[in-house]
C-alpha cells in the first residue's frame, strides 16, 4: 500500500538534508516540536495543512513543490505495484492474411 505520509516524510527529510539543516533548526524556524517533525519525516504522523505550510516555510520551499514531488513519488510507487501494463493484441480472424511491405 502506498502511504502519502511516508512519501511526504521522505520529501521533507530530503529537503532538510539538502539544506544541511538539523531537526532542531527546522523545529525552531517552524515552531513545531522536534519530536513531531521527526515522526512526520518517518511517516508515522500526518501533518495538518497549517503545520505543513510552516515546515515548507522553514525549508524555504513552496508547498506546491512539495505536494508535486509527493504526488510524483506516489505515482511511481503505484506504477511499481501494478507492474507493466501489457499491450493488448488484437486477435486474428480465421483466414486473415498479414501483408508484408517487403
């Protein structure tokens, strides 16, 4: 099962690491407890829209970018779970001849 909160946590943690920020620094800037941010990053807690907006501001990234990245990650996970989609092949009718351009 694909979990939005796990993908969101991965994206937020990746952004924080990209900026070289600690949980403590993000916690202070976003005014959210360090433990709660840690749980969000590990996909254990859901973030409210207000909290997510605060985290995005602290990470200097637009909320729309984070949501787009999460949507892309979820789509990739869904595709991996479904596997390749076979291309349907139309059945031939009896007596049908396949022409060659050779």
